[in-house]
C-alpha cells in the first residue's frame, strides 16, 4: 500500500516547503507501523521547547492518533488500527499541528462541546488528563 503523508507547517519559513511524502507499507499496516517509519525518517520536525502535539487525521477520521512530543506518548484515536480500514484509496493522511497540549485539549473539548461524560465514554478523558499532566511539567 502506498500512503501519502502531509503535515501542517510549523512556522513562516516552513511554509516554503512541500511536506507531502509518499511511503510504501505492507497491505495490512497499522498506524503504529506508519508512526515507527515516520519517526525513523524524522518526518516530524523538532520544535523548540519540544512540547507540541501532532494529530494524524484524514477525511474520515479527525484523530487517527495523537503524539505528544514532550512525553513521547502516542494516544490511539479510533479502535481500528489498520490503515486500510481507516482510509480509502488513494491513501492520504495529514498531521495537524497543535502548539501546546492545552491547544489540543481545547480542540477535544470543542469536539464534544465540553461534555465530560461523552469524552469519557468515547475514550478521550485519559488524553485530556495527559494534556493537563504535560502542561503541569512547565517549560524547560
């Protein structure tokens, strides 16, 4: 399976470059497999302060997974983890950039209209709490 990965720009100078890159993966690859390849390829840029969140999404899934750079923690989005089940051919995914875990927490809360019960029911509460934890670490 060929998959095209793209990402948001992180600064004005980064806008000058095309971030789309195509990867060849096994037919039943998971998003964890893709993430290992992207990490080895250093696809995601290092950001000063190293306290950002990258959220992989596509046209069907607002969050396939989120990645917290400060804690090197990956949070799964949907239950399904095979890319061929999460995407439709041609396979395209996009990393959204959140400048802080607080910004990602605000986006999750916006998606749920602040309904804590629904966030818990759908498995987002641990991630919201992780946002708070990472923000409590302060800046270094």
